[in-house]
């Protein structure tokens, strides 16, 4: 079955036959007004991780990681300039095998003119390393043209949604795409306090 990476959420790991399979590209799609960063931190702090920030500073991300959880073996690096995708490819090439990668957010890379070719190269390097990369795909008012490419190339898509139910906010996670195996059929209602768990209580109308 190969190396699997835990999500930190026990039920989600079970639904994914033990976690995210090594060599996978994952897209985490979420509205900007959601707890998606908390989910990224949960994923990152479970294992040896390279956290690539494309918009915030390294200090800002490190502070957020410390506030959310024990950062453990997470290293944070900024990419920017004219070709952040090329910077990311160089970082992944230098990684130890079995390293987890978070890219937060994906939008600056998705604006690259050679994005499709660069993403194909990234997927090849992930497979060689047995690693996983999670792209944080923020579905705001302006979505880059490369977003369709990200979602098509992704092996797994996590879709986070937020709605108001009986005067309380609900956050739900679905897995609409899982290229290597069966995607979970049910939405998972997430509870973010204090650690992320699945709320198994039933909604009563």
C-alpha cells in the first residue's frame, strides 16, 4: 500500500484507508472566511513538514503554528519573486524522502504562465520522494485561471464549506475526488475546539 500520511483526524484517516497516500498532490479548497488554516496546521504538525508560504511572512506562519499546536518538525520557508513555482520545485528536489509539503496559498503559483508543466514536474518529484503536497486553494472573489489545472491534476480534493445552522456555524469537509481509492461518501462535520475532531452529533431540524 505504501507510505501513508496522517491527517490528524482519526475518522478521515479511516475513510482514506489509513491517510493520504505518498506521492499524492492534494488540493484543500475553502472559502477565505473559514478555518482552513487551522486544518493546514493540523496536517502540518502531524509529521515532518516543509510549510511553504507564498504570501505571509515566515514569522507570521511560525507564530500561527505555535499558537495552534506544537509545531514539531515543521520548517517554514517563503517563496516569492517572479517564479515562486520554480522555487518550490527546487525545495522539493532537496527534500528528504517522505516529507510532507504545504503550499499556502496556491494562488501565486496558479498565476504562472507555465503552471501546467510545473505542476506535472512537481507531481513527478513527489512520487520519486514518496512525499505529499497540499495546496491551499482559497475560493475567494478572484480565483486564478490555474485553479482548474490544480483541481484536475490533484489526486485528492478536500472541500471545506461553512454554513449557518440554527444560529451556529457549521464547518463540513467533503472529499469529492480521490484518484487512488474510493472517496468518502459522507460529509464530515468538524469541531475545531480545541483540536480538530469529527462531530458525530445529528442535526435536528
